[in-house]
C-alpha cells in the first residue's frame, strides 16, 4: 500500500466513523423511544429489557452502515480540495483515477461487510427479537393498586377473587394505610382482613404479591360448623396473593418471515412457493379441461359423471342436442376457478416478497459503491460548500434513494411490477449519475476557485430548461 493510498484512507476513516456513530446513535435513540412503550410497566427483568434493546441495534446498523459512506466521502474530498491538496497531487502527476481507486476499494470492502451483515446477522437478530416481543406481549402489566377503590384481584389459576381496598397508597415506598381485604378464594368461606397499615412488594419473578400487614384483625365465617364465627387479632401478618402476575416465558418459534431469512433461505422458500403456484395452475387447467369434457359428454370425466348418476349426470350435454348442460356445472367451475385464482394470487405475492428481500439485500450493499461514485466528484467539485453542503447533498441523495426503494418494494409486493426492476431502479439511476460525474472529474481538479453555494446554484440553472421566445422582428 503506497503512501498516497494510506493517506486517502486515513482521511476517509475518521469522517466515516463519525458519521456512522452519529447516524446510528440518532436512529437508535428513536428506536428505543418506540420500544419503551412495550417494555415499561410489565415488571420485566432488566436483562430482558436490555436484550430487547440490543436486538434492535442490528436493524439500525444495517441502515446506517451504507448511509455513512456518502457524507464521509463528501467531507473528506471537499476538505482535500479546499486545502489545495488535490491540486498538489494533480501537479505531481497523480491522475484523478489514482485518487478514485483507493476509495472505490474501500466502498467495495464496505459492500461485502454490509451484505454479510444483512444476510447473516440481521435475520437472526430479527428472529430473536420477534420471539422476545411475542413473549413480552404475553406478559401482563405489573400489578398495581388504586387507593380508595375496590381492587379486584384474580389469583393463580383463576382462584378467587380477592377484593382489596386501601385508604392511601404511597407510590414511592409502596406503603398502604387503612387496608381491607375480602378473601373469597375458598368455597363457602368468607374471610375479611383489616389492618391499619401495610407494605406491598412483588416477588422476584413478579408473579406473587406479598402484603405485610400490621396491627389488624381477621373475621372469618363458614370455616367450621354452620353459624360459627372466628376473630383473630395480629400485630404482623404476611398475606400472599399468588399468581397475580404472569411468569415471563420465552415463546420460541421456528417460523420465519421474509425479513428473518438469509438469501439461501429466501431462495429455498421462493422455489417452494413457485412449485405450489405451478401445482395450483396445473390443477386449474386440469379442472377446466375436465369441465369442458363433461359439458360435451366426452372423455373420462363424462363417463365418471354418468356412473355417479344424479346430480352429476345433469351436468352432461344431452345427446343429439346443441344445448349445454344445466348451470350447476358452470357454478361449480366458477367457484373452483375463483378459489384457485385467490390461491395463485396469494402465492404470487409471497414469491414477490421473497424476491424483493433478496434484491433488497444486494441493493443496500451495492449502495456503498454507488455513494462513493457520487460523493468523490461532488466533494472535489464544490470544495467551499462546507458541512452544510455535505448535509444537504447527503440528505438529497439518500432521501431519493430511500424513496425509490420503498416505492419499488410496495409495487413489487402488490405484484404491479417485477421486483428486479423496481428494486434496482434507484441504483441504476444513481450509477449513471455517478459515472457521468466521475467522467468529468478530471476537469475540476485543475482549480479550486469557487465551488461554493453560488457555483452549485449556477450549475443547477445551466441544466434547468430555458424559455424559448418567439422572434418578433418583421419579415
């Protein structure tokens, strides 16, 4: 590796790491804010919450990894051009292609890393996150009591209920004042507990509610012979309400969606759905042929209908007559056709979804190379643009690219267009634009004068359509 190559890569590495860290941090904070609603207030252990947040990180990295290369290239080469380093290299006989190749190699390496990450790491993380979220959804919210209200408590296995009333509840210390508990968990027995104060605490698995009651008494009716009544006074008593919260259990499943599969899994699933689709089409064709033969009174289908007798015999054509059979056959054929058509459409959409996901992994990975092709010449052409130019150009290019991918995915999922064309259209457009910019890059290296926002505006005006007026001179 030459000194020039090391210098270019060193100039690019710092901005890339900064852009990657900044974009990942911003998007991850947004993801955490969206996930908190599903995690908070369910009595989940901290390990489960941390695991859910960590499993959400790969999806963010898959998006920011190719995004970070464009602002990094724009900033690095605009800085090199603004300090006349590009001019000095050109004066020393370094051709523009020599500056472009090391960065292109960096983009190719990042393409491979992005593809491997999206193909191996991201699907497994999405699969584990889906199972974890399903388990979290089944976990009931942490048991909470309301003061000066009758709180109905269903204990384990539906036994109960208990009714608890508290005059005051301190949310910070979980202390209760003026506690009354109506116990109806046993058939034919009614127990009422009164306490001046108490303390509330859930067990480690958040399934049982432990109430430590102080200075109270218990009234119980129906525990022995008919008409008996028991009264017990206590200074301290532990009252356990078991099963008031659900135990957190992992709900593992092997079923995967398209975003939880690698490329090999997607290709296998695509072949399976295509085989099912072909079987449905063959069944439809064979059903139509059998219906035609039966309607004409010919072939094995007609023979089986005659042997079956009414009502299938009514679907046969009358010998010596030009009349078709009754509408029973037409209705049966229409029903079968609609059913097979619905199955074929569903299978076709699934096949397109698998193809979309395959192309998406490739498109997102190759975006690293395309962003290098766009970023290097733009950074050299506008050295005075500064950080604002980096932000605006990056937002514009990435925004159009993302919009194209999202729109193409929707069209392909609805079976409106072929997935290959819809998914690769943004890449083709920006590849052509990048090729044109790279081909003109040698003309811009000779001088670094200008290159600010005024130059950008003039460049846009040159490509804008001009008004053509009619000549007004007399003939």
